[in-house]
């Protein structure tokens, strides 16, 4: 246990994977989270196919443990990204986020294996920093023409973390 606390301010789930863009569907009050992650979400599952993030360890397409079940980002980082892109806000739906939190400084730099535990006992274990990707650039560009191309640069160190259910 630590003296670090945050507040969940937004919930959502990517229900369908797309080749070019990513989009989260906002959930109003709760997410149904189980051992596979967010129930019915595109990123749920105990395992997943390896991709370019782990190509130095596994041939792309190899079945591996899914430690990217949940994507979390901070409200503070979203505000920074919005300002840097010249936007009034940065919608977490554009980032494929599942959870937005507020109140933990430098949220993206939580160490791997950090545990985030809700009052009801639900525990998420941080895998790693969620690095900016070109899919988000395209999603923002589609939603706010002229603003998406800079996302990858301004979101370095501010994209949040990936996590799995412990």
C-alpha cells in the first residue's frame, strides 16, 4: 500500500478493432472487468497475437500473454496533449482509452508491475508505458482536421499505461 490515490473520471471500451483508426465507446458508470479485461472489448483476452511492440522477442502473430487488456491515461496528460495540439480538449475516445484517472503526477511513468487497486478490490497491474501510435494520429485527424499529425510527438511520455487484470 502507498499514500498515492487517484480518481477515475472516465470509462470506455474499444468494441471493434479497425485497421486505420481507433475509437472508444464511452461507458457512463461502470466497466464489466474480468480476468480477460473489459468484457466484450476488442483488447480483451487472456492471450493475444504478438505485434510490432514485441517483434524483437516474438515473430509477429505468435500467441502471447495479454498484458495490454486495459489502457489508462491521466486527465492531466490529456490536457497537456490538447494544449500542445491546439485543441480545446483531447477526447479519450480518440486514444482508445479504457480508464481516465486524475490525481497521480507523471502517471505515464508508473513503474511496470505497479498495482492500481479500486475500493472494491479490482486490481490492475501496470505492464508499461503505452507509446503513441499512428492510429491515434489518424483518429484525431479525422475528428479534428489539421490536429492529428502532431499527436505522436506531443504524446511522448503522456500516453498513459497498459495494464492487465490481476
